[in-house]
């Protein structure tokens, strides 16, 4: 009972203060992720277990290590809810208009970043290439938390914001899928690593099984939802998201990918002819639950890391972050293709540099650490896991800060004037249709 009481106490501290901070910052229209991470950092071992403090007193505000499997469960739950609500709230009309470029950016971005960041990390931190690719996969995706805070001020860039949001929705499952594959490689003997075809097969199997499970459950639940009492619809939708994840994982598929597909079907097909008020009730329920889990994940990550203040590793991690943040144009610009001709310089700045690492990276970092520590005979497992978590934390923290600065700068009145776009020859009918869709709302 003592451990349970401590777990509840620590969770209450992190969630309670996190909600207060999120509330204040939302009123001020300031992204809260950076401050939630700092809150966890202040309450965790980085501050109160540092030699400068322990030589005078011993204080433990939050000790995540005594919370058992509860933080990992909350992280998995948060990933499921964020992925599901992202696609559930995505209008099929908007998805059809931007899916080609957004999905392209999501897939190319994750694969390019995984390899590129992995190679850089291998040289910078003297890591085995498999561990380095694992690190690259975790920080390969993007989040949208910063954009929501500036969405009104950046309304002139609505098309670009929509593309970034859809990209984030679809790269989130991949940033969970790829690290799982690399963790499987960590378990194997070195000689088994020379089987690329085998692991490509496993990768596509996970995608196929995940997509298939999402489609089957998404269409199957339509009749079930029609016969459900209105007050239980939000709870049933939540249960469906969990069941979809569990079933996809059970058949060897990607649970997160299945959840994304199921959410898209449920939000656009199952609720297509339903009362709009009922849809809003589901959205409100999922959003509130997702918000609680999001706050928990970021504060828990901050409370779990123990940054070695004054260590040269922090400088190396900062340099690695700069490479992560400023390398996005390397794949983004070539991937845009003809769309680039219709974008202004300000559009390109938003697409290139408002790319924070979000909840997926924050949730996967501790999960990877836990998995690596459980691998038998893994040399230097504890120091390696700690190093990876610290690097990921710094990348997430600083990418949110830098992205916030860019978005805030672009939202200033002097920068938020109608941007001059490159002339189109002839008039782009798809562009006009997209603008009409945006005016009609995302549904």
C-alpha cells in the first residue's frame, strides 16, 4: 500500500501542477510543452539529486522509479489516444486534398531522418549503429502542439498548417513502429543483423496487419455504434481505440497504425450521418482524456531524466539537436515537388522550422529505456539507456522552444501580413478547391 500511496502522490503532484501551468499558458496562448518538461525536470532528480543540493540536504519530490509500470501504461495509453483523436477529427475532404503531400512527407521524413540522424548519432556519441538508428527513429517525427497555440494568429497560413498537421498525424505511428523494429534487432546476436530482407518483410507485415486490422474494426463498429445509447458513445469509441491497438499487436501488426486507420474511418464514415452534437461529445471526451495523458507524459519524462549538469555530453546533445532541427529542409524541399511553386518564403519557413518533436518521442524514450534495461547480457545497458533518454529529452525540449520562437515571430503583425505567393501558370484549380474546403471547416 505504501508504494501505491507514493505512486498516487507523485502522479498527483505532476498532473496537478501540470494542469495549472497548462491552464495559465493556454489563456496566454503560449504552448505549454516546454514548461511541462521543465516542471518535471525541476521535480525530478536533475535538480534535487545534483551534488550541489545533496551536499546540504536530501529532498525527493518525485521518484518515477517507484511508480512501477504505471508510467509506461500511461505513455502507451497517451499514444493510442493522441493518434486516434488526430485521425478521428480529420475531415476526409481535407485528408483527400492534402494526403498525397502530407503522407509523402510523413513517410519520407521518418525514413530519411532515421537514417540521417542515426549516422550522425553513431559518429557523435560513438554508438553502435543499431542503437544510433533507434535514437534516430525516436526523434524522426514531428508534433503539432506549438501550432495549436498560434493557429488563430497564423490563419493566413492555414493551408501550410493543415499539411503539417496531417503529416504529424501519420508520422506518429511510424515513430513508434520503427523503434520497435530496432529494439528487436538489439535482442539478436550480431550475426543475425545481416538479414535485411527478413526485417523488411517483418516491417511490411506489421504495416499490412496494422492497416488491415484498422480497416476491419473501423467498418465493423459502425453497426455497433448505431445501436449504442448516446451517453455511452464516447466511452465505446475509447474502448474501440484500445481494442484496435490490442488486436493489431496480437496478430503481429502495428497497433498505432491500426488505431490511426480506425480513427479515420470512425470519424468520417461511422459518424457521417450522425447528430453533430454527438460527434462533438465524442471529440470533447477524447480531447480531455488525451490532454490529461499528454500533460502526464511530458511531466513524467522531465521527472525521469537525470541530466548530468556540467557534463560535456550536454554540449554534444545540443549540437545534435541543432542538426536535427535545421536538417529538415534537406528532405522537405525536394519532397514538395510542384507544390513548392505555390508557397511563399514565409510558408517555407513555417514548414521547415515549426517542427517540434512531440508526444511520440516523449513517450517512446522511457519505454525504450525500460526495454533496454530488461535485455539480458546487454553491455553497459544502464549508461546507454540513460544517455539515449537524456539526448531525446534535450531534442524534444529545445525543438519545442525553437519552434515556438519561430511560430511566435511569424505570428507578429509585421510578419503576419498576406504573403506574396509565386505566380501560378495557369491558375491552380486544386489550390482553389483547397481554400474552399478550409473555409467550409475541417468537419
